[in-house]
């Protein structure tokens, strides 16, 4: 059934969590940097002003906003944007994929398999699916431009995917924050407990040494 599928997916992801974290933490820094410092400046140059990508508008976007955005980019900008979604170097596929892997690895590390939130490491892949749905809708609008009237449904679906993606991201960040805080408090408690036990042991040793010295002194007097 559905629950067993989720549990098995969770176990599979958990088994690769360390490998994901080691490799992907490095890669996730490279691709967004390329997007920010290479792709976006070229789009802004074509538009003649700073641009906000449709999929970065957390509250969603309308058909008219999509039409204006694509119009301002011009042919070259639209071609560049199309390559970002489904080109030879699809950044908006690679970055969400890496993000899903990292979130999944983090959740696998923070929550044990038996815990209430043990299967939340599957959730980042739901985020990835909505992200790709959003990308497909935007890609369809780019290809259809300027004849977009027949593609209004893609604008509605794409905007819905953007909003759902935003809420899932916030939910995952909240779970990760709770996990990090909980782990930190547990480590602090363990450290304080260990320090207290060490202090008690030192005190007992000191007390035994004093008793031993006192007994030795009494024997010497006799």
C-alpha cells in the first residue's frame, strides 16, 4: 500500500544520506552561483531592467504577468530562459535535484527511522516534482509565445505549482530547524551530564585521597 511504499523509499534514501551530503554540498554552491552571476545578468541585459523569474515569485504569478515578463525578455532572453528549463544544461532541473538530495539527507540524519518524522526524508522529492511541473508549464509558455491565449491553463497550473512549492519548502525548513535545535539541545544535555559526572568522580577521588591521608597520619601518630 501507499504507506509501505513511502517507508521503503524513506529507508532507501536513508541508506544513501551520507554519500549525498558529502558530494552535493559542494555542487549546490556551484550551480546557483552560475545562475545568479551568469544567466540572470544576461536576462536583465535583454530586458533592460532587473528581472524576477516566474518561479521565484513565492505568491504565484498571473497569465498577464507571464506574458509581460516573456515580452520584456525578447527573443534572445526567451531562448536563454528556455535552455535553463529544458536545454543542454538545464539549471532548473539540476538545482532542484541537488536541493532535494540535500534536504532528504539532512532529514535522514536528523530523524531516526522509528521516529514520528522518520519518513519526512521523502518530502523533498514531492518538492522536486512540483518544481518540475512548474518548469514544464513555463517552458510551454515560452515555446508558445506570443500566441499564449490557448495556453492560459499552463499559467494557472504553473502558478499553483509555484505556491505549493513555496509552502513545501517552508515546511521542510521548519522540520529541519526543529531537528537541528533538538539535536543541539540533546548534545548540550549530554555534555552537561558528562561534565557533572566527571565533577562528581573528581570530588569522590579527592574525598578518598583526603580520607586516606587522614588515616595515614593517624597511624603515623600512633
